[in-house]
């Protein structure tokens, strides 16, 4: 957890942790690894200060730490911190934010 506290994305980058895929169906049948769908939901773990505008000011990122977001199927940069897998996306690549 110490490495995650020292990690801060730059500009409009957002660090997310994807949810784990379902390993069983509702009836209890185990799903093989090849048959598991890619999980597109994630939780925001860290955000950068925002994109730099032409006048030198930063435009704030529209998601905050703890938000649940919808990601594209492909893209992002995979990062391993403290033996956990995270993904780094630009704010513009995030498709949607779930409202509580």
C-alpha cells in the first residue's frame, strides 16, 4: 500500500483497479478462464491534477478517488504496484461514471 500512496498520475491520467471476473455462474458452475468475459468496471484509485489548458491553468478531472467507472474493452497501461494489477487511462478514454 505504501507504493500506491507515493504514486500520482500526471495531467489527466486516472489510475483504476478493475473488478475481478466472475469465477462461477449463479448456479455454481465454474467458468473456465478462456470463457470469462473481460471486466469493464473499475474503481478509481488515483487521479492526476488535470489537463493543462492553453492559458497554463489545469482543467480538473471529472472523476474522484472511489468512483466506479466504465472502461473501454481495450487500451490503458497495465501497472503492477504492491503485487496488485492496476490500469492507467486518460480521462477522455473513460466511457462513463456510475452515479451512487
